[in-house]
């Protein structure tokens, strides 16, 4: 699969497509998408190192003061927990592994 700046509804992309994106472009790519996120520690929900979220909106894109990594504050549906309420999460961009 070639990495392009255009996403179709069925396209799966990986982190490298985000390299060099400005904040507005990154927020646009993430909004409305389903992501697979790699956690630092095993998840208490899934037991593994992967979580699945549907990004409803991107609230902010920023650089972490403690790690200098690019982060996003997103309003998400947790796809790993049936009936879970929507909530805000801060995610490190470099841990987003796939996007559909």
C-alpha cells in the first residue's frame, strides 16, 4: 500500500504517514477514524498492549512538556468496552499504530 495524504474510508495507515504533519493536518486525519493504540503497560481492559478507539473529535494537538513527544487530546469511544461512555483521552501520536 502506498502512503498518501488522501485517506479512503477503508484504508489502513501506519504511523509514518503522520511524520511532518502540522497540527491541523494531523487533527484532520484523526477525526472520525478508528485507531489501534499501543499502550506503555498492559491494559487492565484487554490484558494486552493494544487498545481500540473511535476518535469522535480532536480537541488539541500539542507537545508533551515531560517527553517532548507529540500528543493529541481526543474525545473517544472505547471499542474494547461495550457500552463505555465517550471520554477524553490524551494519546501519544507515536503510539497510534493503525488508522481506518
